[in-house]
C-alpha cells in the first residue's frame, strides 16, 4: 500500500509544476488547487491514509507528503500571482488624457432651504432655537396649552394617538411649555420641527409637515411687538414689497389671536386661482400668550406678557415659490427638486 501511495506522490511531484506553469487564468489555478490540496484533493487524501499504515511506515510517508505539499503550494502561489498580473495587463486600457466625468451633485430640498432661511431670519432678530420630541405626552401637547380634556378645539388637531396619554405631536408648541419650565423670562425662542396630523392628503395639506413656532415672553411685551416681528419676517422672507394682514381668530393658548395673511406671490395681490381671487394667502397663526398657559409654568401673568406664532413651512414654501400642490415636496421628483437653489 505504501508503495502505491509513494508512486502517486511521485507523479504529483512531477506533473503539478508543469500543469501550473501552463495555466493562463486564475480560474485554472483554482481548479488545480482544489484537485491537489483541497478538502478532497489527492494530497489531502493521501495524508489522511497515513493513520491506516503500520507504525513503522508512517514517518516515511508523512515526510514525503509534507515535501510534495510544500512544492505544490509554492507552485500554486507563483501561478496565481502570474495569472493575476496577466489578467490585469490584458484588462481595459484607460486614456488618461480624456476629461473626467462630472458627477451630479445633490441639492438641498426646497423645504430645507426655506426652513433654514426662516430660522436664520429669526435668529438674527434675537431668537434662539429649541427642539423637542416628536412623540409627545397629552399633557404637553394639549393640557398645558390650555386644551382641557373635553375642549372642542382638540378636534381641530386631528391627532394620531399612539398609546394612552401619548400622541404624535400636532404642533411644535409643546416645546414652548418645556422651555418655559426650564427658565425664567425673558424667553425668546423658535421651535422648528416635524409635526403630524391625521388629515386627508390633498393639494393643500399633508398628514406630516414642518412647522416653526415662535415665543417671546418678557415684561411689557405687546401685540405691537408681535406685529412688528412678523411684518419684518414677511418682508425679509418673501420680498420688501410684501404686505401683511391680521385677521381675528381663535387659538386656545393665545388671546387675542390672529391669522396672518400676506400678498399673493403669484398674482401680486390682484387675485388668482391660488389665492381664490382674494389677493391674500394665509401663512401663520399668532397671538398673545393666554395667561392660563403661564399658570402651568409658574409665570406671573401680572408681571409678564408674551406672544406666540406658528407657521407651516410647507405652505409657506408653496406661497414663496408659487407651487400649486404640496405633495410635490414629498414625491422626490428630481425634475421638480432641481429647480430650487
């Protein structure tokens, strides 16, 4: 038996280097590696048979197997390196004198552009930026903002309830309460963020959108301060010729309250389909902070007053650019998005 095994090793020792020297592709080298030293290869098989030999024959065959394995392994490495180099040399050639290919660069989303500019305008006016959780408690989203449990104004919010006492926030106003709990006046903040409402998706509304809330609390803050702040913002964000209009409204956490309109960007106030031929477009709600809200944060309403406002960035961006369908911002059509800088 040992004679037959040694004869087979002699054959492998003689033929393996020649066969590997004739290889021209890495796949050919891999096939020979499997044939000789793979888990079922001939050298591996002979090595396993050593244990079946008489004890006196095992060292002789073991040394012979080791020598042949080393020879074949070295030949495999040399053949693999040579074939790889040949394959690379035969690969595609590149003309280094050709101009490079320009890759398209990404752009900021129009909502991001508008949101960043809104934040920039208000921070230049002295407001700081605050943030809060998108999953909010009923207390901060409603109760601390003067929405009692049975208040009919809760129906205006079209809320997503995710667990008892927990909601997806319907506005960023809860952050105002959280910030007032942390500090004493003066408080001057804006709160940008995403909000959620269980509304029908159509050309004018989405069930998720971006909003910026503003809050200013200090001694002797008046409605005139609110009006001047918002008029300055509108002229800087839209155009210096933009006119504003304040209409009486109702919000549970402000009193008095107002809806704020601006001159239609499409028709410049002459009337068109976008503004329903009124010449005006509503962009935000605002008002003086209701004294009841101060009660939740231990502010003395006899000492402090304040104003708050909130705007939907999606609709504000529609107004600015004359976009006729809010859903375009969420469809990710590159032809649409590429129009904005």
